[in-house]
């Protein structure tokens, strides 16, 4: 009998559906027991988001500052396989997810264990995953697989629909004609096909070949423009804004309200103006960087961590 642990934090409930559909092949097998463990912040963020709270969570997300969480309620902390499911906030794992990664309990659970990461995102995830890769290694875990379910809407359309979802909690068609927000129901329900791949390779002890099979099954799709954009934006923009806000205090500090509101006004400007300009430059120079682009796609599709990280 193999014991699998699925750890997740789901603010809207979408990631809960993803995690449970993914794990169906394990649950349906008599050779596995599956334990689900939801990360619970002491003071939860609630859903849908309130406008100021959404932007006030920015610096803690970027700087990986944890919130207080409750320990996972587990009978045992010894598992054969760990599935770590998380969503992305501001190009970082959500604050509750990161808080677990920084916990003492994570050290005990991950040490010496094979780990699968399972992401439910809009479209940018490579910066967050690089951090998670590094953290799993520091915890003594062995990352053997990565699956990314994403919103398939075009970038600008997705910004509109996800904003509608985040601030209203509604997943219907905004204004009656925009596509439904978030990850499609079809993709969520079919996440079990990736769980089946994981089960097959885990059963046959072919852990080093698992990610190649997942990539072939389209469990991961790297958009080179978005990967380039988020790496640049995180290092050159997000870290500076985060530092600017944190100089006025921590989460919820009234002293930083003005700076949070300045950022809240800058954020849509950057998305609507700067991002398209970056896209034009990417298109111009991409033909001259095909070799490095292909190398980057291969790297982000995998589970290895760059030696300089």
C-alpha cells in the first residue's frame, strides 16, 4: 500500500477541484491511500477579493513573507508521494502556500520524498515555480513532476475575465460575451489523465522519466514571451515596488495605504501599456534568439533546478 498526500490552498475552490480530479486515479486504486490536506491561514484571505486587500497582499507575496497558518491535521507525516498544489499570486506561490513551504512541518513531510507540483494559474508561473523548485530542494524533497493547468484565454482577455472573477466570485461570461474566467471545466475535469501518468510511472519506479511523459501529454506549456516578460517584470519592477511599500510597514499597516494605492493605479497601467510594448520587442528579436528560446522552453518544461540557483 502506497500513501499519497495532496497539500493545497484554494481561495476560490478551483484548485481544490483540480487537485481532487488529478488524484482520482490514485484514489480509485486499491494500492493507494490518498490524504487531502488543506492549508488553513489563521486569518484567511476570503473570496472574492476586496480591492484594497488584493493589492495589499502584493509585497508579502513578492518578498515571500509568510502568514500564520494552522498545522496540517495529519495522523502521520510519513508518505510515499507528495503532491503540492498551489496557485500563483504576483508571480509567487500564494502566501498561504509559501507559508507552508517555510514551516517546520514541511521539513518533516518533504524530506527524502518524491514531490509532484500541481499548479492552477492564469498564465504566468515560471518565476513562482523556480522558487518552489529551490524550496523543495532545501526541504530535502525530490521534485519528480510538474503539471500546470492554466487559463487558455489570450493575455489581455484573460486579464479582464480573471479580474471579474477575483472581485465578484462569478465565473460566468462577463458582459455576456467574454469567455468564462479561469481554467476551463474541461481542463479541470480532465486533470485525472495526468494523475494516471503519475501513477503509472510511480508504480513502475520510473521517476526520472515521468516529466518527459507529462510534457508529451501537454501537462506543461511554456510561452516564451510570457516567461521572458515575467522574469523581467519580477526582478526589475515587482521587487522594487515591494520594497517601496514594505518601508512603510507590514501587511495591514495603515501607514502604507498611500503607497499601496499608488501601486494599485500603476499596476493596470503597466499591464495595458508596458506589456504590449514588451511583446513587440519580443517579436522583433525572437528570430535572432531561437536557440536560447528553445533551451529556455526545455528548461522550464522540466523539473531540474539551475545549478546557479
